[in-house]
């Protein structure tokens, strides 16, 4: 009990110097002091000491040893150097490449608290100049694309072009080509001049360009119509000439005939057919710039009109379909023709006038006789009947039935109704009046 009281009032006081450090101080009796080192140092000895009676610690105080990273080595073209020539904690290693190479990765590494170097060792890659892709007519031939191999690019121009600028470039240490890309200038041919009727179209007079020759209307070209600017700056072929255009003479056979007073360019030949024939095709042809007559030769054909057809009640009779023949139209019984009943085949192969049409023949209505009546059971058309009748006490003076004729009239006059048993003077008067 007395020992506990003494210890409790006398804890262990601990004093250390960096890089050694202790977790806490003072430390109570029978408690442990825990030691450690600052980053970059390694603890040598026990990390714990017990506080004993008398405020003393058991064992020996540990020490701190500086942490070192392993040596670094590199082979050409890579080299490495360490700051202050020390490999201790926080030391910096710097990598470089020899001329003609570039560094891939970080150029520095740091010695860490655990004795390892940060990151990984970089590598050296050969400095390479980019591919060269000139456009035609410029071309390039590259011996090497690296600086250490003394890469050289040699330029050339296509045939018909001349170079402006240096024809060589070298691959430099920074991976770029020296100088600038040269250019190619195209060869130019002399201007062309011609006299009428010859003309020339020259949109361009540079190498490989074409010029086109043409003649005025009424002339045709003799020679090449196209010339090309050559690589030596001269035009190919020779200049063409223009000759007057003429068309061949025209001849025909009966029934076709032609009138062609002139056969030079733009002259017109006129074709005709004999009487009762019509022309198939164009009636004229023009002498064209190429020395040919326009269009095909027409032909002659006998004039005929198309067959005629009708529907009931109209019918047609045409003994022939040739020019100047006639077609006659008639209507069936009970119908009359409306329009012309005759059409003629004309010189253009078309029938004259228009097709007539048929209308039904009808008889007029009839007023019933006095004291009688009339009915039309079969209508008013041809053959239709009017049936008469009388009131009681009266009789008909004539036939009781009238028929409609093709003339559109009734075949009898209207009968009268007579008083039965004696002559009805009023009816007789009416009958005489109607007659």
C-alpha cells in the first residue's frame, strides 16, 4: 500500500531528442513508454519501456537510424543523378537522355520514408521526325526518320513542274524537319490566237491542260479539236482548220418529192406527197452544222379515214375509207337522225363534221273527245296507240284506236262521241269542224 502511493506520486518523466519521439510523457507507474522515429528514420532497439518503482524506465532507450534508398543505375542512352549525392529520405533522383532520344515517363523520383524510390524508372526513345505527306505534284523520298541516323528527306516535282525552295530537309534533335516544304510550279504554254472562222477555248494554259477548237456555224473542223500543254511548254498536235459545210444532194421516189434549192448549212429542203397521199414525218429538213440533214426522210401513205362504228339505234354505211369517200348514217325505225347524215373522208384522214345521233319519233298528245276519253297504254312513240272511249249513252263516230306512225303523226283523226240512238247534232258539228 505504501509502495503504490509512492509510485503514483512519482511517474516517469521522459525526455527525447528528434528524430526519436515518445507517444506521451510522463508515464504512470507500471505503464509503458512507446517510442517511434520521425519519417525517414528507422527505430533501433525496443519500442516499449516500462515505468518502474522509483520513476525509472527499464531497458535502454532506442535510437533512430537514417533510412536510405537503394543505389540507382541506368544504361545509355538513359542516365541518372541524385541530389547532394545522397540516397537518404527525400533525396531526388533526376533522369536524362542523351541527344537524339527523348524521355518517356517522369524525369524525377523521390526517396520515400519506406526506403523505396517513388514511381518507376523512365525510358529513352529515339527522336523520330513525323511522316511527310506532300500532295501531288510534289513527292518526297525519306532515307531515315531519326535524328541519330541523320534522316534526310529529298523532294522532287512531277513531270511538267519546277521546284521552288530547297529539295532537302533533315531530321532535327527536337523531332522536327529543318526548313519548310518546297513547292512545285506548273509549266505554262504560250497563249493561242486564231482567226475567224476558227475559234479556241483555253480556260487554262498550264501543263496537261487542254484547249478546244471549234468553227463558226456553217463550217466543219479539219484536224484535232483538242490540243494539250506538254511538259516542255509547247502545245501538242497542230492547229486545225475550218471548211465550209455542205450537205449531200437529196433524191426521192414517187409519191414523195422534195424541193432543195440549196444544200449549204441552214438551207431547208421541203417534202411533198402526190394527191390522195399524206406525209408521214416532218415536211422539212435542215442542213445541219455537221453536214447532215436533220431528222429522217418522211414517207407518203394513201389517205384513209378510220373505221366508223355506232351503237343502236344509229347505224352507218361506208363503202370505202379512202380520201373523198362518203359514210351515210341512218336510224332504226322509230328514230330520226339529228345532225348531218353524210360525212366525207378528208385529205387529213379525218371524217368531216361530227357523228349524228338518233332521237325517238313521238306523236303529239290528243285531247279527249267531248263526252269521251283517251288513253295511251303504249306511250307516244312509233307504234304506240291512243285508245278512245265514250261516256255511257254515247258511241264513237270512228275507230276506237289510233296508231303513231314513223312520220310522228297519228294514222286517224280523233273520233267523236255520238249520242246513242240518234245523231247528235252538236257532235256532228264538232266532227265537221275537226275535219
